[in-house]
C-alpha cells in the first residue's frame, strides 16, 4: 500500500495520534470551510488507516458489513429518513411558519433522491470516520469501555455542532446533535461498520435538500 513503508512500528503511535488530533482541530476551527474539512479529513484518514494493523481494524469499525448488519441498518436508515422529514416539516417548518417552502419528495425523480443521498454520504462519511472510526478505535485500543467511548464520541460531536445552539426558536434544535450522535453510535456499535452509520447519517441529512428555502 502506498505510504505504508514510511510508517514503522516505532512511529506508528505518533503518526496516528497526530493525525487524530489534526482531524479534531479541523472540526473546531471556524475558519475552515466544509469542503476543505472533508478533503483534509479524507487525507488524514488515509494516513491513520496506514497505522492500523489488519487485526485491529475491527476496533475502529473499519470492516465491510455483512448481510446481517445490512438488515439491521436499512430499517434504521429508513427511520432516519422519516424522522428527518418529520422533524424538519412538522417541527421546524411549522415553527418558522414556512411549510409551503417544502419540496414534495414524491415529485422528485428517484435518480435525484439517490444522487442527493450519495452526495450526503460522501459529506457525512468524514464525520463517521472521525467519531465512530478513528476516535472510537483510539479509545477502545487503550481499553476504554464501550459505554465510555459511546458517550464521549456523542459529547464530542455535539460540541463540534455548536452552531445548533444559536438557532432559535425551537428547543429541539440543540438536542439534535447529541441525539443523532447516539443513534449513529448505536449503529456503529451494533454492526461494527461505520459505513452503515454513515448510511443512516446520510439518510437523515438528505432531508436538508427538501428545505433549501428555509433559512435557519
């Protein structure tokens, strides 16, 4: 694998720690645009991946899902899609008194819906790689309990989504980050695959495209 020969057993831990810290810093730097953060996180993720022996990848939820995992994730993904629509339409749209701005999803071609889901999957995957992947595995590697890891990743992601706290007037807005971090964490925990937590994450975030005319 390209670059793997540059990472020895001696510097493996240092490289992984520096890459993880860099990914975390990028999250909390307000001057970094989303596109820049996505590209930088993918690059740092590749570096981190090179530091993980194949036998340890399960700790980081870095494995392809099997049929059983997919059967668990698909209903959760559909639930995320439905809950996202319900939250944005009935709660936020009603609160802002702008439900008429909502695009009727039934009028959209299937190809458009799939394209939106794929785009959002690409955009949310770095978050899953950071919180439910390398950060999760880093804690587990140092013998942190699953429950502690589960809670810390949710709190960390909630802190990174600080912009929700300045969005009045609906109280549910500030609850969303930690609530969904717990949901995504549950998917990763039960399936051991961050690909599936990213799928659920993307299904929920896909709802944003239906509310592009609502200025929060």
